[in-house]
C-alpha cells in the first residue's frame, strides 16, 4: 500500500480539482470498511475498501505524518 491516500473532488464543469483531505495508510488500514459505492452503469457490483473522512487529516499536516 502507498504511504498516504489523498481525496480529491473533481469539478468537471469548471475543470478544477480540490484536495479535500488525506489519510495515512496506517489509519486507513486500522479503520477500513468494505462497502458498495453504487453508480448506475458503472461498478454496480464492485466492493471497495473505504474509511471515513474523519480518520484523515488536513493536507497542511502532510509534513507531520509519520510513515
């Protein structure tokens, strides 16, 4: 697994991306759940590993994460 995961919101209309937050791989693995994130006609039966955004930290704290 990678060291960190970054959540990004893509605004396709305005062609912009916003970094929402990040989570370390340790926090991700310790707090993960398996869930469906259904979207019609796309990955309707796929299972995903996910964690709540509250388990992440502000991107400004990137330099303070320990790996």
